[in-house]
């Protein structure tokens, strides 16, 4: 991705405990010019959001995570990233 595209591309946080799901999702999003960060748990997602609270345009949450559900995580996501869109999904 060129620096011009990278600096203006929307950022997506993909939160899923399954590596293959994160990898395939990343590939699809990056092919469509999104910047993607991955988190394998609610704790990892919290860390990403604390480091860059308003950076994400979209947050894709798996419903079942090892340390809580995606549904339980949404209120925290809203605190850190109130303007981000959130999609909750289940495999």
C-alpha cells in the first residue's frame, strides 16, 4: 500500500480468537484498501483501543472470545471509540 493510501485509508480492528478468521478477514479488507489491526481477545482489543482510541473506523467483534463475549465488550468499545461502527458476528 502506498503511503498516500495508507494515511487516508480507514482503519479496522478485527477481534477474533481464531487466527484463520483474522487472517482471511485481514486479507479481504487489505485488498479493499483498509488498514487492519488484529486482536485475539478482549484484553488485546482493549490494549489496541487504549493506544489509539479514536483511530478505528470499524471494529469487527467475534461474539465468542476467550475472556468475555463481544456483546460484553461493546460498552468498553463505545467508551474508547464512540464514533466507530461495530459489527458483532459469530462463526
